[in-house]
C-alpha cells in the first residue's frame, strides 16, 4: 500500500453511518482515485468494530457511611458520594455520583454499578469523596473496596494537610462496603447491533423573551430570539446558508441519531408560538400539518422549522411541560407493542422556564419510560433552571408530590460553552445517553436479541 499511495492519491469514500448500527459491525468503504476527472474504484477498505470481553466486566456494590461529621446547623447533613478515576497525569475524572440521602449521618445508598470502562482496572486508584459534610476524599481501588467487603471493616475518610508536612487528618466518618458482586453486562453496542433503535424527536422554542428595565418610564427590550427577520435574532435564516443556533443543534445531533432510527420519521414540535389560528400553543406540529407531527429525515426537520418561522408568531411564555408529556406519551405507547425502541427528545431553547415545577413533575413521571431528553441552551440567558433539570449535582428531581425520579434522563448543554472549544455539541450532549439507555434496559431486565451478538456477550447480567 505504501508504494501505491506514493504514486497515486487515494480517497476513502466517506459515509456518516456509524458502524455500530450494522448487525455485522462491519463497514466496507470504496477507495477512489482523487486525481483526474473520472472516479475510479481502486479497491475497498473494510472496518470492523469489536468490543473486548473486559469492557463488559462490572462490579455492583452497596456503600454506606457511619458517623459522618454534621455540618448543618439546624439539621443533619444530606450526604452523597462522588467516585472519580485517577488518570496518568495525576488528575481525576468523575465517573459516578450516588443519590443524596436526606438528613442522615449514617447514610446507606442504593446499589451502584461501575463498569471497567469507568474504573479502568481493579488496581486503578479511585477517589471517593463524600460531599455536604466536607470535601474530603480518599484513594481506594476497586480491589480495596472488595477487601473492605470481605473483611467487613470500614475505611476512614481523611482531609489532606494544607501544610508542607504531608500529614492527613483522619476523620471519624467511615466508608463501608456491604455488598460486592462482579458481573458482566450487556453493552450499548449489544443492544444497537441486535436491532434496538433510538427514535429521535425535536422541539423548538418559538417564544419571544423580553428584558424589562426602568429608565424614567417602563420600557421593553427584545432579547435572544427576537424578530426572525432581523440578523440579530437567533431564529434568523441567513441567505448565505450559514446555520443559526437552532439549525446547528438540529443538524449536529440529528445527523448522528438518525442512523439509529430505521424509518427516519421524526416527531417535530414547536412551543410558545402563536399559530395561524391566533392561539398560543405550547406544543404544535412544526410541519403545520394538523394531522401529523412527523417529518422525514433531518432535512425534513430543517424545512419544517424554516416554514414555521413564516407561519408562526413568536410569543410565550416558555413551557416545557406539554412537549415532555407528548414525548412521554409516545414512549409509553410504544411499550404496548415494542420494547426495542428508546426515545430521545431534543429541546432547543433560549429562555427561562415559567413552568419549572410542572416540568419537574413531567420529568419524574417520564423517568420510568424509555426516554432521554437533551436540552441545548442558545443565546445568553441565565440557564440555572436547566442545570437543576440536569440533576448533575447529586440531587435527583423531585415532583410536587414528593416522588423522586427513578433515574436521571436529562442532559443540558449551553451552546456558548462548546463554541470555539475542542468538544462538539454532539459529544457534550450524547456523553450520558448510552448510560441512560442502559440504566433503563437493565432496570427492566430487557436483554438484547441473541441474533448478531457475539457469544462472549450473551452471558447473564
């Protein structure tokens, strides 16, 4: 091949379809001659994806602490654990957070499951930190945790010294491992390659947010979305073809997920806009078709969105509840005839929620369903509420009736944080999706079909 490429430039045929969506886990690409006017196929290149058996290894543990320091003045602490993997550079990467145990100095957490992809190897150091009562952490490996379980002893938390002596302060609080089980898990790849699908849905914000301020008299100033015909608007369709923030999010996420959806028919909604009948709707069909909310392909979403900008007047307020309930209803209906589908709703918004508690209620109910919700924040708004919905701070969402979400199903990314960076919107948004998918399948004991799965992955989990 070296001699051939020195004389003739070869071009590999580019395809966007992921290898993992193919049951064979293989993709054959044509090699083209890049020079000259006529394309000539000069051979093929076959790429095969394979997981090692080690990547399926996992440990399930039940962790508890005793005699934690009380750092709350009027009540007991609300502790949670964060587990991080130590990397070669000496830093650490968070790989797992437990739920928060309310008002307890002797917390017992729900069983946790760590895969080898998360902890590296049994000998790899982990940093286990208990938050709320302090920010202390201790270096343990999975092998150390297994030893704690076998010997039925605890390990004290420590606080590193701030001085030059290197001494650590040993705390009274201890970490115990009550259960420890090694197991093998089915992977995201096992499910996808055996016929499971991700069904893409999208919802676009058609609200017009205003910032009010007092200067001699009450005045309003349009912010963010603004008039779609104005170049300052986030909804502005640039004649040059440059994508606006909404189009960019739809294209980047949709072009990845569409290959996990066999029919590529996607529900597409808008919310917060005044439709042709003069009524403000918080979940209307983006296509304008009263009878159908689906469009074909990512290009269908983009076309429906552009058309809606001419037929829908921006209004408000910003409500997520109706859109999430519609997506949840579709996911729930699928359970009656097919458990091979998992739904992914992309919400693109520029504003602050008016129905935060209603949205929480809808998300808590949806946490029992095969559904994940990706939220992209565009513009310069304060997205603190979105961070709350993301629940990455260790607190799972709680409904107005006190019910706690079964699992975390939300991932939020402000687009301003990824512009100009090394990580794309897709990488940021989809980082947690495989884990959310697997947490649902494992909680329902749904297993991949045996057809197309290598023998090494058909073990019990």
